[in-house]
C-alpha cells in the first residue's frame, strides 16, 4: 500500500518527497536540514521537489503574496539591528483564512486518481485554526482512507511530526504506523518563543486581551510556549536582550543531554536567529542538527516582526 503523509512541512507551499512512497503536502512550517558540522540554507523540508496546496500560504518570493493581505509593505519597521526588507507586508492589516474543505477534497481526490491508497494529513493545532476541521470534513467524503492528525502545534512544532511521518512511510510503514509516528513525535516536541509585541496575537484572537496587557508596561517582554495546542504566557522578562537570553536558557534546560533536533524560527530577524542557533549548537551536547528558518506568511501575520522561536524534538 502506498502511504502519503500530507501536512505542513514547507515554509510556504508544499514539500514533496518524490524519491519514495512518502509525500509531504502542506502549507506552513519548516526548513532545510542544517546539521551542526555543515549547516545549509534552505526553505523547504529536506526533500527534492515541491508542489502546493492552493489557498493556504503564499510563496515568499517578491512576486507572490497571499490574497487578502495588505499591498503596502513599507509601513512596518524592521526590528532594531535588522535590515528592513525591500518588500514587507503591513501585518496590522493582513488576515488569514483556513483552506476550505473543498480544497482538501480536491487534493485527496487527485491523490486517489494517481493511485495513492491512503493519506495521512497532518496540520497545525486545531486550537489555533480551523484547518484540521476542514481536513476532517473532506476526509469523511474522500475516495480513499484519510487519517487526519492534529499536531497541536505550529511552525516546526508541526514540521518535525511531518518529517517523522515521512520517515515512517519511507521505511514501509502502514498509514496507521505513519500517523502514529507523527502523533508520537508531536507529543515529545516543545516550542518556546519570544515576540516583540503581543498585539498581533491579540488581534488574531490567538491570545487573550488580559495576557496581551503584560507587555504594555515597564518594557516587559513576554516569553510564550505551546501547551495543549494553545499559545500561553510562560514568563515575563524585562528588556528584549534578557528575554532572548532566557529563551536560550529554557531551550538548553529542556534539551538536556539526549540527542535532539533543534529549529530556530524567526520573522525579519535573521541575524538574531543565526546567533541563537550558533549558541544552541555549542551549549546543547546532544544537538543532532540545527535548522534556521523564517516563518511563513500565516504564522507571520499572528506573531509580527522580531519574533524568535525555538522548537526541540527528540532525535530519531
């Protein structure tokens, strides 16, 4: 039986493995492998070609952007110490929308026509988006068996489970085994992140108004984490520099001495991200690989520029 893992493995668009029986298709989250000895730049999951699920996230090249976002890319200033992009979305005006069940249904039907016997469809947290429910609605009417997995996370908290599913499919696993690999990886993956302001999360309804007031007084900077599919306040730290140092310490403590995959994610903060990645590679004894990726359009709308996040996933 040919198993297909569909999920959010590409930063924007769909990353597909054409070299085996596993495919990854999705719209949000990961980047190319950056192993500690020789890290390489990239924007798609470590696979050889790509396709795309329409209506999810826009290609990050200057020639394409998501429908409904603001055309003006000049009004959002770059974070201190960073270079302002030549084209930059006005995130205060941008909105996001889940893919419709019909889009998923069309995609599942196309896979069935290609001879695929089963699909494992892996998506961002159902507590933060209706995407997983749209996938489930389409799965009920699909011409082939479709298993929908809620990763309970975002970004590389979703990307690592998708990659785990792809590896299980490559090894000849059944759809049930592929889905279980994703669920098991998601349960062991942790994400911490820092935002310059909680305004974007508050506007999008991803964090409560009371929590968003934390950062409005006394230059307090919030550290957040994903817990049970929700974004929650973890700690309050004075000043950005202290917050970033604390973010690094939290990751080092969480990683311990066991082998672990690390992803550093950012929005418009590449210099800070590179420094953070280098520090983590030095401080975490079991660092099996470090990825650095700029988050996709969907996540970017809700976190804003200057965001830095760290996702840790036990190495297979």
